[in-house]
């Protein structure tokens, strides 16, 4: 097994506004991982799509208080006890068409999948959500986010 030295970058965000299918969108991209190496350490692409019920006519949220609680809970699980050895790097938060998508690059997907299954099995979140964890060693699924 190959060993890597990893220096976890601080997070720095760029805001991207866009229109897709006549809906306004807003993305907050962590630009600090654009040049992150070694990308092979985080080969999994995790995306969780949360339905929002408190939105304006354009589909963007009018409040993110509840969402911040969910995101902080998720962040604590992904980062874990050691910020220098997290299980993931935060990539983006995207609002569009009454949804919020949170995207992470993940080291060990099994730990994260167990946590999400616990949320589902125990009904810990009242929000409706869907998620995916895809093997993406070349970071192709992050291409749009990191191109800005």
C-alpha cells in the first residue's frame, strides 16, 4: 500500500451564481482544494441532496438555520476527532431549485455510509434527503466545482 503525506488545507470559499433550467442557483466552492495533492487520498465523491421547504419563489432558501445544524452534524462526523486526519475534505454547498447539495471528497466511505444509515434507520433527520458515494479517483465529479 502506498503511503502519502497529507497537509489538510484551510477552507476558503468562492461564491458562484448561476441559472439552470430557469432557476437561480448559488454555489459556495472550497477553492483551497483545487490544487490539493495527493488527490488519491480522497478518492470518493460524497453528495447529499437535502430538500428545502423554506424557499423564495426563485428556489433559493430564505433561511438556512436548520440546514446549518445538519451540516455541522455531518461535518463533525466526517472530520472526526483529529482535524489533521479527517475522513473528508469539504468541496461545496450548492443551493438550487428548493434543494441544498453538500459535497465532500472522502477517504473511507464505509465510515460515512454507516453514519448515514444510522440517520435513516433511526429517523434522526426530519428533512428529506438522498445521497450518493461514488468512487471517483480522478476527481471527475468535482470538475465543474473546481473549474471556477
